[in-house]
C-alpha cells in the first residue's frame, strides 16, 4: 500500500490487517500492539502496525507433506 498515512484508526488497522476489533484490543492489552491516544481515540502508528504484523507471522510448517503414495 502506498498511502502516506502515519497513523491508523482502530477501524483502519483492522481492515488493513484483516482482524476484528476484539483481537486488536486484546493485542493492545497484551502489549504486543503499541498504540497511542489522542483524546478518546486510540491510534496505531503504521510502523508499529507493521512491526506487529511481522511478529505475528508464522513460519511455514516444517512437517513433510504427504503426497498420498504408500511404499
């Protein structure tokens, strides 16, 4: 995405990363997602959102894939 936004609202963050509001607030409460407040609004810096996204990615499974053949 090539927008010049520096912060995201909770709604924008959830839409961009495909998660629900409850999950976003849970991640903030657990300290895994950094946010700031402007009055009553919670805002997430794009850099913090990207850092959160990178930290939640799981490596591909290292288990061998069965192709259905038997020996």
